[in-house]
């Protein structure tokens, strides 16, 4: 009982010191917040992401529609693989896609399931997300049943 009273007294003594330290750091935290939320940088990042995404979707659509024609004419396509980038290098090692899929499944089962089943399997992804949120292993088992 005496230890509890002593601990509460020490808390009462040290709490104002702790609060004073927090208030002393407040201007520094506000200046960091202003640096990280600079409107110019945020708008620049938004536009960069937006235009990069539009460009990637446009390129993927062109490749899906005119991929064979673009390859025949010597155009650059996303499906080319390692052509012209050291494909003949004997020391080059590539990880099989199944290994990447398994690694992703262990790290984040709902994401791996979403990449495997697509938007059509959204219900499966939601169920996997709930199972992973509450307990990791049931979500991992559920994802592995669909992916493997």
C-alpha cells in the first residue's frame, strides 16, 4: 500500500515536468508539421502521381490493343521481358513468380489474394482481410487455399 502511495506521489511530482517538456517541443513539432504538409509539395506530388498513373494505364491499354503490332514495328512494349537488358548474362538470377507470390502471401495475405483473384473476388479478399485482422494464421490459411 505504501509503494502505491509513493508511486502516485512521484507521478504527481514528475507529471508537471513531463508536460513542460511536451510544451517546449510543441513549436518544433508544429514547424515539422508545416514542412511535411507544404501545400506546394503536396499538390506537386498529387499531380505527379495522377499523370504517372494515367500514363501507365494508357501504355497498358495500348499494349493490350496494339501489342503485337507495336512489337512488329519495333516499339517498346511492357511484355518484352529482359530483351536488350542483359538477358544473356550467365550470372543473372531471377526469382520465379511463384516465390514472389508466396512471399507476398506470407507478408500480407489479403493483398496476395487480391492480386491473384482480382476485383471479381472482392468478397474473398474481404473475408481474408477480416480473418487476418482478427488472427493472422486463419487469414494466411484462407489465402493459401485460394492461391495454391
